[in-house]
C-alpha cells in the first residue's frame, strides 16, 4: 500500500495532475463534441448546482427538504418575468433570483425547521406540491401567465466573452449555455466549499450529528439552520435561472419545477454521495449520462432489455437510477464518492499533517 | 462564588426532578455532586447548560443571571460540559470534534466563510489548539480517527478535550469515570486535578465512583429525590446520617 504525506511533493503532483485532467476535459467538450453533447453537459451543470444546494441542507446539516423544486422554479420564473416584463438583461436576473430565493427560503425555514425527520419531509413536500398550483392560480396570471408558462426569454443576442469569440446560431447557444453553466457551477462549488471548510461547516455537521451537543458548544442552531436553508434556496434558484436561459421556457409542468424535480435532485445527491463536496458533481454527470443513454431503451427495445423496461413509455433513467440507489444504499451508504474513497484507500492513503 | 444555585425546581409533567435545590461553588473548587440514580444530578447539569428550563428558582454565574442566557451563549460565558452517555459528533474525526468545541472562540460567520476571508487562518489556529488539547489528554495518536468505534473511556476523554476547547472557566463533568478500570480511574483523577491547575478551572463533578469523588473534591453536595440532603467537606458528607441512609437504605 502506498502512503502519501499531505502537502508533500507527491501529493501536490497528484493534485495538479487531477486539476489538469479536469481542465483539459472541460475545454475538450465544447470544442470537440457535437451540439447535443454540449447541451447535455450544460443541463448536467444545472442539475449539479441544484443537487449541491440540496446537499448543504440535507447532506451536511441533516435537514431533509423535498421542496427544492420550488426554489428552482422561483429562480426560473424570476428570470423569465424580469426579462419579459421588465426588459432586464439576462445576466442580472441571477442576482435578483438569488436574493428573492434567499428571502423566501429563510421565511419558509423559520417555522418549518423547528420540526424534524419525517414531519419536515412532509411539510417540504407540501411546498413542492403547492408551488406549481400557485403558478397556475388565476389571480397570479398577470405575473406567471398561468398554465401556459412564459416562453422565448432567451438571450436576443449572445454576449461576447473573451476567449470564446462571437457565438452564433444553435451551436453557439449550446456552447454559451455550457460556459455560463460552468461559471455558475464553479461559483456555487466555491461557495459550498468555503462554507464546509470553515467554522460554519463544522457547525452544520455538528447539528447533523448531535443537535443538543452542537448547542452546548455554542452553535446557534436555529439561526444556522435558517441561514443555510436560505443560502441553499438561493443556489438552487441560480440553477433555475440557468435552466430558463438555456431552454427559453418555464411552465408550471416543467420537469424540475414540479415534485419530480426535488426527487431528481435528491437522487443525484444521494447516488453521488451525500455530505461530500464532489458527490453532486459525480451524481449529476451519472444521471445525465444514464438519462441520455437509456432514452432509446423503451417500448421499441427487444430481448432482455425490452423485457425488463419495455413496459415504460418514457426514458427509464429515473427507474434505473432508483434501482441503482437501492444497490448503492446497500453497498455504499455514502454514494459513489464514498465507494471510490473506500476502494482507493486500499491502494493509497493520504496521511494528514501534524501527526 | 462562581456558581450560585438558588431554590431551583424542575418538573416533567407530574414528576419533580429537582425540588428547591440550593448550593454554591467557589472559584477554583472541585465540587462533587453525588446521590443515587435518579437523584437529579444530570437534570442539574442540563439546567445549568440551559437545556432544561426550571419552573422556579435562580441560577447566577459570576454575578450574571444564567436563566436570561440562551443555550448557545453558555459556552461563550465560559461554561463547558461533558455528557453522561456521550454526545460526540460520530462522523467527524477526533480533532474535528475538538474544533467544534472551540466554536465560541472563532469568529468566521457565513459571509466570511463563503468569501474565505480569514477562514484559513482561523482553521489553522483552531486546529493547532485542538491538537494541543488532544495531546494533553493523550489522544494525539488518534487525532484523525473518526470519533466512533473507539473504547468508551477514550471517547470520555475526548469529551473532556472538546469541553476544554471552549477555554472555559467552569467545567461540568458528568460521570467521567464510568466504564473505566481501577487504574484508569486513578489516572483520570490525577488528570482532572492537573487540568484544574493548568487551565484555572472550577469543576462540578458528578460521579458514582466514591473513592475518586472523596479524593479530589474540595466540597461535596449529596442529593436524593431532587433535594439536597447534605453538603460539606468530603469527610463531613461521608459521615452524614442522611447520606448513609440514602445509599444503604433503612434506619441507621
């Protein structure tokens, strides 16, 4: 077995190699793949941000939320309304959506986070179910356009970014959505990482592990829970804005605006690895890959695959992920990242500093 | 007088857990709190750390009314505690557990954490301090081991390290010797006395291990059914009729 000291030359070399590999991968995708593939990655980034936001609340703080699709929707609708009715430039809607979702998130969290466990799950479930109904409400039609939803809220003309050059047409839009998604993803990741690797992050995990002990150590449990819920809501809203900007449409039936969205975020987070920083990233990529490769496997399949999945009339990705979830929960309760860590520990161990 | 408990009563439904308890602890003393199971010792701890609200009575700490202070500000005042049945953070490593103990010493909040302003520096300082405390309690070899699946006695020591991380003036120890062997108990008694000298502590100690309580306490309070039945030096309490009756039962 190999032993590497934290902060040693070898450790740094491994780190640099990993970062380089990821960087090459990131640049390779939009320059060397077909448009559809680029679009898939852009939508993966959106889902990853949503799963990351849920990870703060559920993975780290241990407070279950099935209501995150509502925050996704708040982001999506904020962007659409501001662009359509108020002529905002799309870029600024990110800030507005983040602030609105933060306020709504805190307001929901204040009464809701006093309850625990299954009851909390039920109340947040109600939020997820209520939100699309609210969007269809007659009295709000002036704002949300009811069941029709809001469409054609895309960028009129794509902004010109350095290094990217001028982007045009369908290909250009996909490439732009990719880089915009990546930018927001990196910012969201850095925010999450900053929170977790600090006094705040330790207090979140302390609340998850033992709330009473956390309070005795001086953690203001209620305040911490409310604020992290607000931050999580606003990150999820960023994902909603991204989704609106890349598809140009929001409707109350949108996949991620309804309860199904919450379940997908949850699935991605748990399959990737709850309570790990890279978990949602892995989970999101796996989900989108499965969703696209299994899309063809449906009613038209034959043989064993057709026998197993032939009765579904849409993509069985959610079904397959659901089965994967059961398997993963049995063999790797900390998700794919946890499984990877467990396996890699047999080959390489990194010795922490200060021993 | 550092801690002054006056006429404190706690009720759970119809059950009276504490019934007009009054006692006080002087600065720098080790005060032993003894009594049979169910006497209300742990309830007393939970009242002082503001987990339970008394329905009657007053507690003052260093001249301040403790009942005006919410639970999460207790650590800031300089009160730290350990738990009878362990209340550690099992998914964290030992050093991380102690770092949470230093929560009230830190200042990085949400905004500074997200922007990383001073967060690295604070992490470094607190980690350094936590490793020192682990060394103090002989746990430095296990610093990066998760705080689960270790022997009970080890985890009890970890709780003391975590409590000390808050730089407290007043330390509440809830049965620190439970589950230890005889030689370990002696060792622990020495550790407690030396920690008091080193960190200038006042200690309230709940313990069933009489030899240890009598050896290191300056003052002993004996309880039964939520009431104080005796108070004084270890010798006085040991010979008190009420205490002997409470422990052995029947008339003496």
